[in-house]
């Protein structure tokens, strides 16, 4: 990610793609209208994922280190998801969210876009995050319609940086080996789905 790039200024780098941890919710959440108007703030996650307000929000997370790290960075907590229900993988997360209207959960964007899929699992929707923490969803924050608009929002910086980052190839010098160049070309074209 951007934070793990070497400090060496003369290093050769190539951005391969972006990664993100995204928030999902049940589309039948009883507070849906209010959530769509206000979004979720980092403070709410910090409180909810660490035991407060569990009557209002039922947090669920996948048992993936990158998800835990993203939540920790976003909520500025050392032990994220302390009281959140942990599930094995994205499929289990989707099922948990479908079964509980008050459930919210984080997963990797890649879990939603497997094999180029653009539709969300039945009964789920992307949950909006109030990036500037002003208590309302401003027009520039309106990137949660679908995975395509969310992906574009991530690329242009409308998504919290703590929940997203870039994936890089890094080397002391630009590659000259034909096989390496061919591989990097494949990764950054239609052949490499990240």
C-alpha cells in the first residue's frame, strides 16, 4: 500500500491497482433513510465495534487480517472488532447481513467484484461513510450506488484513505527482463484481475 512503499526516492514503482475495505448493510435496515442522509462516521464504528450501541448496530466482520487492519486504522483503535461477530469469509458475512436487518459489516471490495461481478448479493447494499465527519452525506460523498461508482470514488480520493490503498510493484530499477515486463503488462491489463 502507499504507506508501505520504500522511502528510497529512486526506487522504481508501478501502481498495479487499488484495494479497499468496504461497508455493507442490509437494505431493510429500519434506519435506512437516516443512514443514507447522514452516513456512518468513524466514531460510530469505533464505539460499535468496541461494544457500545450494540442495540442499534450489529457489527460483523470477516476473519481477514487486512479487514481488521483497515478497521483499526479507520477507527483509530488498537483492537478493532473486539465485540463484532467474526465470520469465516465473505460468503458467511453476506449471509449474516442478509439475516439481520441491523447488521453492518466490512469486507474487501475484491470480495464483491469476483470475476468482474458488479451486482451486490441479494438484500445487501453499500453503506455510506461520512468521510468528512460532518453528520451528513454531502454530494461529493455520493459514491455508494454500486461497486462501479464506489470504485471510481476510491480512485479519485472520495473514500477514506484508511480503508483504501494502492498495490505496487517495487524494484531498485526499472525491469528490463522480457518475462518480467510481459508479466507486469499482463497484471495491469485485462489478464490481471486484482
